[in-house]
C-alpha cells in the first residue's frame, strides 16, 4: 500500500491518497480540489472516504466526486479495512483501520500526542472517552495518520490517554 499525504486548505488538513493494486482511495478531500486532482494524476480513483463532515475535511468533496465520477461511500471494493465509529470530536467521526498494513486513518479523533477537540457542535467528552477505550484494543504498532499534523504510532499515544480525562 502506498500512502501519499496532500496538505490542503487554511487549516492544513491532511488529505490522503491510498493506492493499492493500481487503485486509489481519497480520504478527506478537505479543500483545494485542483491540488488533489493534480496529485492523483495517473491514478485510478475508485472511492472517497470521509472521517467526519467538518468543512475542513469536505470542502473539495463535490468537485472531487464530479471530476473522478465517484461518490463518498463507506465501502470501497478491493480494499480491506475496518470502519471504526470513533465519536467524540464529532458524533459522525469515523476511523479507517487497514489491518493488513496496520494503518489507521483517524481524522480529528486522534493526533500526535493529543486528541480532537470535543467542545464543538456534536462533540462529546463522554463519547471521546469511549472511543479512546475502544481504540486501546488495537495493536500498539499501528501507524496513525491523523487529519492534521504528523503521523504517529498508536502504542505511545495510548500511554497518554489517561491524561485527557
């Protein structure tokens, strides 16, 4: 699996291009559709995944859907991943776990040495605690690709979970 990060928009949102067997999924087309389209040159885009529906993760969604003639969906054929409901930052927050590669796309649920804000509309401290508890059951060596900032590894992040609540 090849993972390419394209940082877009005023909030420096991480948009990911995940390619496997000559097929590509776009995760969180947050803004700058033309930049994403250019980064996809020569790729066969077969799906779009969204971690949550805040503007900085979906502003380019419609243009990307129209350009590649694909729709946002939860299931994309030929890709093996688990959809994990991780509410807390938003009520619709999802993370995508690719077990064969031990890779997690966490959106704004989990970042390098911190977690997503819970004080925005539909955010919830209680839900965030439950989501953190849920994610502790995943392997420590999972690589985490967050919605903003740098990548991290799940194990070291788990050690910080008790600091958040």
